[in-house]
C-alpha cells in the first residue's frame, strides 16, 4: 500500500497526469471544433493533407515518416495538428544555437592532429575514413597513447570507479542518465563528500527524466549542501514541449583529466547485480587513461556549460599524465541538435567495411531501414553477423518490438541470440579482431535520433580483444533464435508486434 501511495504522489505520476490532462484538452478541443464547425473540419483536413505532403518531401527517416502518416490518414482532422506540435522533432532555436556555439568553442581546444590521420590512413584506409567521419561531425580527434580497459560486468566497473575516485587530487566530473540511492551511489557519494573536504572540485550532472522516480525531491540541494556542484539536465515539467523528449543518456566519469570511464553502466544497484531486477544484469564500460580522456572532459564541460549558461575555462582541466599504449582511440558524442546520427553512422561504417565478422550486443533492436539493410547486406555478403539481445526484457512492449525485428534479419542470414541469464544492457560492437565500439548508444530510434549519447571507437587496442572474448563468453550463455521459432509465434502476438514495429519510431 505504501508503494502505491508513494507512486501516486510521486513527481513522475503527477507530472504525467498533468501532461495527459493537457493532451486530453487539446484533442478534445480539436475534435469539438471539427465536429461543430464544418468549415473548420475542412480546414483541419486540408492542413493534414499539407502536413502529409510535407512529411513525404522532408529529409527524414522513412520509418519515422510512416509512423506519422498512418495516424494522420486515419484521423485527418486531428493527425496533422498533432504532428505539427509533436512530430517535427525540432529543438528550440535558442537551445540549438546555444549548444552549437558551446560545441564549436570547446571543440577548437581538442586540437586534431592531421599527421595522425595520415599515419592511420597508411595502416588502414577504412579506419582512417571512420576517424575522419567522427572528427568531422563531432570535432573530437583520433588519439594514440591512450590505455583502454574493458570493464564487465557492472561490478568490475564499480570497483574500478571506486579505486580511481579515491585517487582524485584535482577534480571529479560525473555525468549519468540514472542515479539511484543504494549501495553503488551511496558508496560513490561518501567518497565524493570526502574528496570535497580534501579540496577536490566535484561536479555531478544527471538527467531529470532518468532519475525522476529514483531520487527524492530537492536532491540537488542536498548535494550542494555537501559541497558538490550539481546540475540537472532538461528538468521534466508538465509541458507539451517536444524538447522534453530529448534526454542526456550519456555515462561519463572523469577523474583529474587523466582517467575516464564511459559505457552502459549507470550509478544504480541493478547495474552491479546488488539485486535481481531482470535476472542477471549484463553490462559493460570502458576505462581510458591518457590523451583520449580530454575528449570526454570536453563533452562533460559542454553539457555543464549548457545547463549553467556560464562559459567554462577548459584549459585548467587538461590531462597532466602521459600514457603509452598501442592502437588508436577516438571518443565521440552524438547529439540531436545537429540532425546527424553519428552513433548510428559509426556503427554503419564498421558494418560496411567488415570482412569476416560483426558481433553486436544491444538491449534493444529497434531498427530503421538503413541499419536493417546494412545488417542484411553484410550477412548476405558472407560476413558473420551476430547480435545478442536480452532473453528477459525490462519493458514488455520494447522487448516485443525487438523480437518483431528478428524475422527479417534471420531470413537474410543474420544470427540472433538471446542472453538466457537475464538482461543485456551492454552496447558493444566488435569487428574483425581490429575494431570495436563501447558506448551508450542502443540500436533503437531513441538513441540514434533523440538522445545525447557518447562512445569510444577503437582500432587495434588491447581492449578490442577483451570485447571479443567477453562476447564469446556471452554466446556460450545464449540461445540461438530460429526462423521457425519466429514463425510459430501465435498470430495475435505477431499482429501486436507488427503494430509496435510500425510505431516504434515514436516510442
């Protein structure tokens, strides 16, 4: 009873209720006007026709277009107006200009080394093209002399994070989608509090929607009282503003500018299997030491500057320690502000240049036409393409949508496995023993088009082999999905999956 009462009085429920009420009033008003005034109904229908033509002509993902065109055609008096309000995926011009200005200024300090690109091109032309693409879109250069260590499962990331936090002497930056009170966060918070007393600068940035039911009201004030600088990205408000849909899904930890950690693991107890939320939680992160950490520092400072509106002096947070390591490392970020799906395109580049195999782990498999085509083309070209998804989902409708994508891939030779112990939250791709990406980007529309994400692309680092070995261990604990099994699913469930797949771009 207490849990129900807590839920009904929680900010998420109250805010959602207010949003639903606003949406009800909007829809009811449109329907009333269209039914009461025949001329207005005609105007609404003509507007929907114009919107449909606009969508067809617009440069956008075909599946996203279809997901809107169908309801507009079914409800012409209503659909066009709803698309005009919610469907354009526009970020407010002021916010867009602010973010672009910050990114341009901070990226100028990244100082790309073009001689390194030439060196990479002599070693591997495909690798150089990937590095040029990422640098051109994000401003973050490819680096050498960056040590990397693959951290899996979450317990290993937790131990590494605690160890590095205790060594902090200058500053600690934490940016996470989810923070929840419990064993993991409380342990981290105790160290942060102690470090503040030692004179270390500590900043914490988290997404409001990601933590809305997990942290008590007024939590930033509590952290401020402990001496921890705190910012909340995009506070969730009872407003139909489409910007509420854009979330900070990044997970970044930077210690003294010399150590960085990113990947799928948030600061909550399910990520370290402190309790079984969806069976065994399989996740991963990447620890970096050396030159590449500077890019993660700039990503954090850019988001912090956007939240505060105050310019940052980045130079004082530069790394001071030198590291020697083999291979190439390129941290990168992705943002809905520039309308370029960098995370998806980085995956596509690796797929398109694969010669022997592509191994992917993702919690969600909700694909657009471009990604589905690339996966099928690679498999049909003789590349061993394998994807591991969870056997136990975290959200039933997302899990069913993931499974709705199996058949078309299996028919063209892509191999799909479900991880039997529980939930896979890792976002990894490893290719041909040479390339890997570890990051925060899922294989779904939200990560590709709506979230602020980050990741690390690697070429010939020791951790590429670590990602491969971990993937092979996951395969041993996974069950192959068969085409016969997909076709034996009851008709009603296949129909449900088809509907979910149609509207998956709007989830």
